[in-house]
């Protein structure tokens, strides 16, 4: 297990809060903020687009961080470049803009736009690219469907879907599902590139690595097998700053040049009066696509974050082993929970090809829903409210993963449309429709997650979902139990007095034992009351006896 060194690294709230939403953003160490604050207090950093000392210092620090990031991802600077953007979605949009604006003229036709394929587990931002794919789009519903597509020489270039076989194709997929943590084969990019042929040479791959990079090493050491475009959000890796990037394989950089828009700082000259002409910068690739003033303060903060990350955790591989072990324990504990009558407590949504404990196939993420002893779903909103009261923070909802939600919850497109018309919205409290959940509960682990955090969630589910069900049922029985009677128990016989309800003495552990062995005899009760009590005893006995 990872052990953080010293109180200076651990946020003060960590002692009382179990934070389990690292797939949203991981936790930053206090030392990162302290080091960055010191930088800001002692240095003068100006807008990079100038020749002043403060401007040159910002430029120098920015390029140092860019080079350091390439090393972090094991990427050769001769083969890759990094473009700083706001977040992974902004990186996706930059690629989308370039493919949408693609134009090519040949002797037979004018080709505009591209064909697009994406995996079912794609984040909403990847799915959105399909709306501008002029030559059609296809959603691959399983990993095997992608495998079959790659193996088919006729369709691997998108010919079966594209209006023109000469149009470029873009295949996008996540390195891991941000919903359930299933990790997809990273070999797809290299295999697709190797299948290029003279007739259909332009198939590009876009890898959304934002969720994956939180707890796993991105390795771009083999540029021939690497994706053409990789999107990232650094707050998911380091916790701070709020910054993203697009890593571009230089062999694919020509596709970006089709983007029509240009921003300040990306061109060498522009005419705006009497003519419409401009020339993009011809230096490094990133100079043509980092529109406007780059977020240089955030980039400098990233330098501090990387230093702290290396100092605290050593490597991404250590984080991977640490979180993989914790996630396996959490999965085994939650999946084994049962109500007294044998009903499953947690329904965990796991890909059939994934295995907890195997970091190649499964990330440290659990997506699940909970149900009571009657088999009815407990709403994700209610679960989160109860968790917050216990100082446990996780995430509930659709996770911006429409394909993953539809598959996990077995929701057809018609059912999702129906749910919308019946009030389901992103982030609202409509949790169950027609006995089906509308979203999931997600617990995601990170570098600062401890066994204490994992046990806190396990104990919470046991106490609030499993045991609380017994107490609630006992409270419902209170009105029907006798106020005077005799109980024969294998350990002892006892009387309870007038005015004392037996239900008030029941505990989560005594309920099943009592109902399996006790004979409840009532006195001074009418036949109607005895029949009612008998129904309750029968109902509860049938529920608790395995």
C-alpha cells in the first residue's frame, strides 16, 4: 500500500471524509498548493506573447513542462507534440474541428468531411462528434465487434459506412470506461494503422485517456502502435491544476491543418481589410493550435504537481498496484453482501471481460445499485444522501456515458426516450422508472485512497442498507406484536410486561434467530388480532429463512 509522508501532503479534511470520486478528479496534496503559491509570490510571470523578461520566463517554464510531460508519458518529442487545452473535451473538439473541415479535390469529386466510428463505452464528448460526421457514423456495441471490424479488410477502413471511400475515417474509443472501469485493448490503434492500404490509407485513431490516466501509466514509447490523438485532463491525474492536453502523433499532424479557425498567437500574419488572407505559424505543431494566451499560470502549477506526484507516489505503476488491490477488496466485499432472505444487496455492473485484481482489464472503479430485501431498488439519490451523512463522497447518475448506462441498465433507446419524457434529466432525482434504475452509483479509487476509505463504504452499506432493513421491518411489526406474552427461545425463556412491545427489543441480529426458533404466544387478543400477527410471523419467517 502507498504511504504518504508527513501531514504536509494530506489535506486536513481527509481524516474525517472518505472521498471515492477519483474518476471525477483525484486529490491534490497540500504541498502542491504550497509550492505553487511560493512560485507565484517569488516569481514574475508575464504573458508569453512578448519579449520581456517576465514573458520569456513564462515561455521557458511552459516549454519545460511540455518536455517533462512527454517524458512522463514515455513519448519521443521527435514523434509527439503536446497542445495545451482546457480539458479532455476541448481536446476532442480540436480534433473534431479539423476532421469536420477536411476538404480535398481530385479529378472525380470534391471530398468534404469524414466518417466516424466510436465505442459504446465512449464519454458523451466522444459521442457528440458523430453529429458532424458528414460520411456517417457507427457505434460499436462490444469489444468483439471492434475486433471483427479490424479483421475485416473491407470494413476496417469504414468503406461500408462512408459515402466516399476516399474520405478520412476517425475511430475513437476510451482507454477505459469512466462508468464501470472496463479497460479496452490499447492495441487497436497500432493494428488499425498496420492495416492501411493504398485504396483506404486515411484511418486515424482518437484515444480518450482521461479516466485511464488517473491510475495507470500511458506508455507511448512505441510510436508506431500509439494512437494518433490522445486526450487528457490533468486534474484527473494530479488533482490540480484544471488543465487538459491533446497529445498528437506527428505522423498524423497534417489532419489538424484542415481546421479553418485560427486564434490569436497561432498565425504569423492576417489581413482583415480588403482581403481575407492568413498564414499559420510554421514552427512547432502546438504553436498553430494553442489559441490565444495559453493558461501559463496553470502550466507552471502543473510543474509543481508533477514534482509532488513523483515524490509522493514514485510512479504510476505503484498507484496502479495500490488501487487495484483496494478495488478487488471492495468488489469482493460488496458483491458478497446478502439480505437475510438471500436477496442480493449490491448489483455491480462489471464487463464480462474484466476482472478485479487485473489492472489490464479493470480499473479501480465500481458501478452499482442497491436493493432492499424485497428486491426493490433503493434510489441512487437516497443512497448518496445517506452516504453524505456518513462523510462518504462518491458519484451518482449517468456518468456522461450514455452507451454504458444503456447497456448496464438494459435500457433500450425507446426506454431512454420514455424516461426523458417522464422527467429524467442529468443530475435530477428521478431514480427509478418501471422498476428499472435510471442511473448508477460509482465509487472510484485513487492514489490517496486508503483501506480505511474502502472499509467506510463497506460498513456504511452493511449498516444502512442491510441491517437497517431489519430494524425497519421490526418497526412495522410493532403494532401487531402482543403487549403481553411468552417467548420460548433456545437460550432462555422470558416474559415481557404489559406496555412493552417485543419489537422494541429486536436487533438486526436477534430478528432472524428469533423468527427461526421462537413460538410467540399471545394472550388477551381477539381472533382477528391473532390472524394479523400470524400473517406477519409467516411473512417475516418466509423472508428470513434461507
